[in-house]
């Protein structure tokens, strides 16, 4: 069976057909999610329609997903009007094919567990740093969803009580770093341009990166103490920068008591394809 895997986020939609475990060519396009749920869904449908030879669709998507029916139980302001959408029902009715729907970070964790940086670990915590910060837990070899399907959502961790931007993702997301960098250096518009100017010796950006790493570590240390995972897998475009995961690990270890300093911190090996692999795996499981 050919399976179409789609990873639909706040910025872009990635898609690729799977032929068995072999992934085909990956396409990337804007998601237009900021324009609202209906436009976002329309873009997903357009992608599906471009792959008529795929018998099943596997969707990794931003927002909290009810695993029982594939509906969106909560989506933040990155996709206005998306909360409450019966997504799987809508897509199946529109496209006439079975559809599997999973939260994007959960899908990424499953992909890394089977094919990437999580291989060999029964217990690890996967985080992605992008428009926001998402988290997913692999416990005893399986995905832990929690009592309400939203376990691991570290983005809403309160790290600075009493402040308007006191949540973890408000300061530790990739978007937060780029936004602050843009205020200092208007030519910085994304992670790639940030590191381009950083490598050229911009000291202001260097100090900003140090502060951002502090914010990242602030949340990670809390989760390490609470869950004691064997490994942390960090994903998102920024974490593909050589050496950044190592810097975060060193800062993390220095902030921990001796008993927690054996933690292994790794950059996601599948990069931005982790969600595609995880979505594919879930579709295979559902059969």
C-alpha cells in the first residue's frame, strides 16, 4: 500500500509518499495557517489531491488531537479558528480515503523512536522548537498521551510567573529567538539568516543566542527532574545547526544535581522529516 504522509505546521506543509518504508520525494509549501483553520484545511486537501495513487493518508498536524476521532481539541493562535475541527472526518469526506491524524510532536517522537535519535531508548522526551515548543513522551517504548491526550505539552510551562510572556514557548521557541534577533538586525528573518550573521561575528546575536539557550535549559531541567528520561531528543530547524545541541547539553548538565548529569541530549536525526515518518508508522499500525 502506498501511504501519503503529510506534516502540516504553522509555517509549512511537507508531504511525501511512502512505498513500504521507503520515502519518496518530499514537497514543501506554505501552510497559510495564520489565515485560519478553513484556509489551512484547504491547503492540506490540495496536497492530498496531488497524490491520487496513495491509498491512505497519514497526517501529522499542529494542535492537540483527540486520538479517538482525529479531531482538534485545541489549537493556539498560530491557527485561528482551528480548535474543535473534526479534521479526520472532514478530510475523509473530502478526499475519499482513510486518514490517520496525530499531533505533530507525537508523530515526530514516534519517527525518531523507530528511525532516528530515539532508537535504543525505552524512555525519552522529544521536543521541537519552531513557531512554538512542543513535547512528546515515549515511555516504556510507547507514546504516553496522558489522561486527556495532551501529555508533554511543555510549551505552556510557566517559567516566568507574573510576566505577560511567562510561558516557556514565548521565550524558548525558535520564533522567539528570530523575533528578538530581527529587532536587533532587521535582515534576520529566520533561523538560517540568524546563524549566517552569527557566523560572521555579530556579537549582539551571540549574546542573544546565549540568553535563548538559558531559556531552553530552564524548561528542560524541570522536565528532567520530573521524568528522569534516559534521553532528550531536540528537533526543529534551529537544532540542525552544528554544535547547538552540544551547547545546550553542557548548559543543562551544569544546571543539574550530580544524579541527573548522565542525561543524553541529542539533535533529532530525521530533521524536519520526523513527523512524516511518525505519521507513516501510525497509518501502518491502523492498517
